[in-house]
């Protein structure tokens, strides 16, 4: 199998939004998540309309025998399922389960992005000062362009979230924009059947 000869397309990455919100700092995160969900839902729709891949990268809540459908079902049936429903993956969405903070750590995401011809990742989701920040660093060291829409990421601590966005911009050359400014470029999506 030969891979893409060039990269330049963009993909929307939705980080940890399929969430049960039953972790220790959920009460601090929920107000920010509530603000982000409608913005992110609109951005997901725009990416789908543009034909850009939408890739959900999510923790598995320690349920190592679960697949993404079970994780989605668990999140939808919890008290804050209303935050998950607008972001429900469709049949064309891709789903990667991660082990820790970075979307790249112990996942096949690098290979998937290469296969899709993606040169720019649009990082969205939660938590800005944790998973989004570490993912931006890992994307940067993989020579991917990084865009972070500041109104499509949620923070536990607003001050740390702002500092994380500044670090991404200064140290990782990330484009920090509003969701309405994000433009999606074509990729080799959908993958051709072999």
C-alpha cells in the first residue's frame, strides 16, 4: 500500500467530548463545556459539509473492553448526556481511543492523519490546559500545523486555559482563532476501500 505523497488537508479533532462528567473536577469543567458545545456542534457540521474528516479522540473511562459505541451510550445515559447528544459522531466520523492526555500517546492517530493527507489539525474539546495543550505539543513536534478555536475548547480553570492558549501560540506556532474563522481544506477523505 502506498501512502499519500503530500499533506495539506485539515481534520477536525474532537477531544474527550464523549464524556460521562463523573470525574473529580467535572463540576468545575461543566460551565465551560456548556458554552463550548453549541459552538463545537456548529463547527462539526461545517467540517462535515466541507468533507473534512471529523475524528473523535476520547478517553475510554477505564473500560478497556468497550468500543466507541458503548462509550457513547454510557455518556448519553448519564446526567449530562445533553452535552454529548449535539456532538454525537455520525456514520462517517472516525474514533480513536486514547490512553492518557495527548491524542497521540499510544494511539494510531499519527498514521491515520498521514493516510488521510492531513497537514493541519483543528484541536477542539476539553480540557484546554491538559489534553488540548499536550496534544498541540505532540502535533507540533510531528510537524503538523495546529489551529485551536478558543471558543471551541473548555477549561477547568479559565486562567490556566488562557495561559495554555498563549503557550500553544508562542511555543508551538498554533493559530489561535475563533471557530467562525476556521476553514477546512480538502484531504484524501474518505479513505478508498482497498
